[in-house]
C-alpha cells in the first residue's frame, strides 16, 4: 500500500469507527501534513482518493468535509445467530434440498422477467459495463481467431488471459502463477469444479449462514452434507464456531466469501482472514473462496482474499469478470492451489473449455489497460446507489427493520420485524412487479423467514420499488405506516 | 426426402451393397429416367448429388462412373464382441475409473501438444471451419449487444438461436419446440446435464462398447455403474444384448451415439433406431443420444437421430456446433424431451449460461443461411480425406489389421493383429511426434488393447504419420514389413 493509500485508509477507518462523523471538517492539507509527518502532496492524494470513493467532499474555499451515511442507516442486524451446536450435522437431504432449489429457481426466474424491478436479482445493472468497448475487442478477437486457439484455449484456458489474471493478483500482492489458473464458464463453474475436486458424496462441507444459495444447490447435487456456521453481518464467519465445527464434523471443505459476502455484504477483517486460513490449515481442510465481489470495494483499496495468507496451497480462490466487467460473457476462473490439476481435468471432462473468442477479448481488454478506470467508476456508482437506497429503506420500512452496512458489492440484507414473512412479501411484491430475494433461499434449514436480500445496483425504479416494498412490509408487520419525514 | 434424394440414396445403397462396383458406368440420364419413371432433371439432380458426395465422377463425353473404395479397404473388425452376460454389472469404482481418466487425459493432452500429428485428436482440423465469417458475425453481435441479453440469454439460452436449432430439426422432419431446447457449453455439457437429470449416485447406465471416453468419465464423476453393451462396428448397439441388459439391470438411462459413433463410426439403420426407442420406452428408460457427428454424413441425406421416433419425451438429444461449424465457441444444446425443465435448472445452477455474444453470433449465422453450403464442403473434404487415409492404412499396416467403414464423421477404428499393444504403440508414436487414441480409453474394463481410433480429419502430415504408425505396428506385431505395392 502506498503512503497516501495508508493515510486514506486510516481516515476512512476513523469514519467507520465514528471518530470522524458526517459533517466534520477534515484538517487542512497543511495541518494534516504536519500532524501526520507526510508531504502535502501525500495528503492531497489521500483526500483525492477519499473524495473519489464518495467518503468526503470538498466545499469551495472551505476544505474537505466527511460525507456521512451513519445518520440515515437503519440499525444493524443482530449478530447473535444460533450457535453451531444447534444446527450441526444438519443434512441437506434430497427432499429438503429440492425445496430449496425450487424456491431459488422461482426467485431467479421472477427477477429475470421483463418489466420487473430486479431487487431480487443477483446481477448489477448491465448498463454499468463497457459492453461496447468489449464488443470491439471481441470483434477483433473473432476476426483474427487463430484456428489453433480452438484447441489451445481449452482448459486450463487462454494463456494471455491467465497471465493477465496472474498480473492482477500480483498487483494486489499475491503471487499466483498463471499455470495455477483455470479459466471457467463464470465463477459458478469454478466453485462447482473446486467442490468436485475435494469432496466425495457423503462428505460434509462447512458453509456460512446465511449462505449463497448456489452453494446449497451444489452440495445437493454432489450428495454432500452441509453444516451452516454462524456468520457475522459485518465480519463474516464466526471463527470460534468454525473451530467447533471443524473438530466435530471433520469436513472435506469449507466454502465461503471473505469479501462482501452474498447475501450479508460482510467483509472479513485481514487479521481474521489470516486466522481463518491458519485454522483450516491445521485441520488440512481446503477452503473454497468465492471472491466475485472483491473488486467492488468502497474503501480505498481492494480487500485481500484469504488466498493471500495461504502457504499450503489449500485455498481455492474463485473470481469472475461477470460482476465487474463482462456480464453475459461467462468468463471466470479458479486459482485452486494444489488442486489446480484436478480442477483442470474436471473442467476438461465436463465442459471442455470456455468460449475462445470471449477469452481472447478479455485478455486484450486487460492488456490494453482501462480496467481499473472502469472499476473506479463502477465502485463510485454502486457506492452512490447504496447511499440513496439505504436512505429509502430507512424512510419507508417499518420500525424495527435492521440492515447490514456493506462496504462493497451491491447487496443489502434486511431483517424485518419479527412476524413479517419474507416469502409472502416476495409473492406480494411480484404481483406488483418487484422481485426480492427472500431470506429462506439462503439456508437449507428454512431460516431467515423475516429477512430479505435487496440489490441496489439498479437505477430505474429501484427507489420507488423500495417505497412499495416498505408499504407492504408495514402491512405485514401490522404497523401503521410512518409518515415519511 | 425429395425425389432426387431418394433416387440418389437408392443408387448409393446399391454401391454399398456391391451391386454397383467401383468403375461401373451408371445408366445414362435418359436410360435412368425411363427405368426409374422419373424426369431426366430428377436423374440429373441425383447424379449431381452423388458426384458432390464423391461417390461418382463424370468423364467427359462418356457418362458417370462409380468411384470406389471397396478395393482398398482393409477387412472390417469382427462384430463378435463378448456377450453382455460376461460383463454385466461391472462397476466403475473409484480406483478403476481414475486409471481410465488419467489415460484419457494423457491422450487428450498429448494430441494438443504443438507439432504433434493429431491422429489421436477428437477434433477435426480447425482450418476447415468458417472462422472468419463467424468472427464478423461475432463482431456484430459483440458491438450491438443489448445489455438485457446478459440476463435474457442465460439458460435455457438465446431465443433466436433456439429457434434456429428448432428449424434445423424441422428441416430433418423432427418437431422440436424451441422451448425444449437448452443451449449449453458444447455437447459435452449437454450430455453431462442430461445424465445428472435422470440419474442418482449408485444407478446403472447402459453404454456402448467401445464407448466415448467422456461417458466413462461422466459415470465415474456421478458415482454411477456402467454396463457396456456390445456394439456392432457398422450398425451400432446390439439390441438383443440391450434387451437383456434392460431386463437384468433396471438401468436409469442408456447413453449412446446412433450416428457415426465415437470411436467405431457405426451408423444405426433407421429401423433399428425405431426399435431401440420402442425397446427403451417399454422399460421407461431415458435415452441420452449424443449426435454431434450426425451432420457429417457422406451419403445423400442426414441420418435421422433416434429422437425422430420418440413419442414419449424420453429421448434426450444432444448436438453441437463444435464439430461442424464453430470449434472453440463452445456452443451446443440439448433437446431433453420431458426433462427439459430439469436440464435448464441444472444448467442454471452449474454454469448459469452460455457466452451471450457467441450465442448471438451463431444465431445470426444460421439466420443468414450458408450453413448447409459450408456443411457440404466439409463433408466432401472429410470423405476425400477418409479415402486417402484408408488407402494409406491398407498400404502400411500389417496383415490382419481390420478397419471400420464409417459413412460419416472423421474417425477410423482399427483392430490390429492380436498381440499389438495399442498403449505401447501410443507411447512409441508420441516419441515420434504422432498422437493416437488407444483402444483401452474407450472401455472401463481395459478392453480393446489391440485397437486404435485414428482421426482422418487433418491434412498436414497425416498420411506420413500413418506410414510411420504402420511401421511401428509391423514391428510390434513381429511381422516383416510388406513392401508398399
């Protein structure tokens, strides 16, 4: 981390801890330069970065002020999830899992219907991506396609693209050799292949609770048992509970998201990531790390993945361009550590390869530069949408609603007042042309009946949809509706 | 079938049966028109078609003559494979299957190495495909990509492409609704999804023997038991043996190739296909029909798939553009009958979708026409290469070598004299820069140790490679090398 980034991160941390409150004026550049013993230009760069991240704003002839959202955030959800003991060993049997799957598919299909406000969608707004520029590179790739690439780009994938992915790891301080990288049909395939590589039917896998529904579906398809480990809405999986689950269940793998977890949006602190990796390594348990939102941070630098702390080759890191750059291209990857060869061979025998011209186009895009510029714009947009969205939630949802405070990504997790049935809200909302992702699809055990995951990555109609949802939630909670302030 | 096609097929059949021998002169257009009670223009069209297929040739001022290959073909392999009884219930256990998989991967990887004559490859020469024209369409698709398509084209897939695939079925006389079609990441994914949809771990699946190695790998991954059913080198799976296996094993599915089977090249006659479908329907057993080579026929019309005879929705037909049009694009499909919804949902939860611009480009290609023209050229090229290749085999391989006589595709299956170890030949050949596909990779039970699958779809160096292979086979057979005639 450069000096100005460290300074910016320091200031951002003060804001997160409430030391700096919304509306506070930051020290002048000259003052800060003295206080912090850094050059004025370092302070300037740090302020510039914080401004670009939407955390502070300059007022003409007056200095920099903290932009704040704390005032309008609903309270955070309780972290007091049931202890592991009560749910340990719960199996995703065939009957239970089918129910989960059907719900998940219903939600996914509903959020794809035309004209529906896609608050239940798993995708950000496609208009946020440089599809035209990618299209031109795809044009180039398609027209100059070397016939040999039809074979050469089969798994593990296009060599140029794997090199570019390795360079991005390097920029974040991780050494991942291109030979470790397997290009996949999106991160979803990467995750599934990693799971196949380290489990056999009947094995147990540790998951977060709540967890990304595709993990539940994958366990179901593979005939695996799930143990859901309590997960903190701000800091991710509870490591004490994890330790207990490791001792009790001798799992074959642990599958989780360290950065901007789906659905909670939690971000595991670095020290905790290090501890997570060490803990799993002591048990020799591979970690399947889904990191598809890691690039969508709102603070000053990319949060490292747990992979950064892995010295045993046990962390199987999965990434994607689908959420950050090229939705629809279906290009992701796995960096599966010591399991790279197994994953490559699994890919060869299931889908053989990933679309060769799409791989070449993404390689060209990354080589030409501009990805970071695009990402900065994307982060700023998502951060701004989060602000507006959260304010609307605070305004329109009933008393007692709690919301997570994600520092990246595009999901908000709501805990509604007890008694509000999220599945019923889901049905009512659909009738009004709004999709939501109801809590129970994020658990094999029908938890989170009063929770919702909402996608704030879409512009059109999202705030109106929040107002409508809030009205429905009021009705279901049996509360009179508050008058908007 | 049009009248001229029927006439051409009739003449082609006479050639296959030896009624018309190489060098024979066909009746003049006027004579044939009288004999067959068709118009001269119908005869002319039929002769033109046979000429385009490489079956006859016009000599100036002399008429049409039968081109022949019978004279140079080695004898056909024995159809006398062991009866089902002896292998019934054989399980692909974990240990055994890993061995199969490793061999398969070694062969695949070896055939991809640069500079190796790819006689072991599963792909035809990439230069045979209209990659430039596809590239232009991909350019168009990429640059005009509607952001909505990133969601709309997820499984079951691009609506225009599914409609074009349905229209191709219709042209062959099959009614397959676009809603039944699921676009996949190549046929390999389609086959795997179909298998997942109708089996659970521990189930038994009937396969051909020898069989496409990816079927063995798929059964292994899914924890399924394999029963290998004897398969005739010319007419495909033995239906009496199949009936016995159905009665004995209560299988969950049957997986086979009716057209130009990999590796034998066998083509199941239409009446037999009808019987196959009826037999499986009586047992309520789904058929996974891999038909990726169906478009590569050398006779006058596309052989129908078994799907054409299905009235129960039990046939899951899998096709692809990878072998016929767009290698590297990784676009195939399944038409899984009554299992369409299950397959769509499995695709959604494993790889979500297929590359959207690639789907759009193929849809545009099919809409614009020209696919059939390309296919005609491709078939002619492959048919001609088969001729030259087989002659080289007949010339250079040792006495006692048998070869199949595929009427399409690009694989030749050789039975070498007993005692020639194909795995050893494979290793020796690799050392000389030639890959081959040794027989044992086509069986879970280490059969076909003296067999080879050779790919005749590549031009450069293929005939020299055959000569080298023949020399090695002579040495391994302990035969003095015949002097080339």
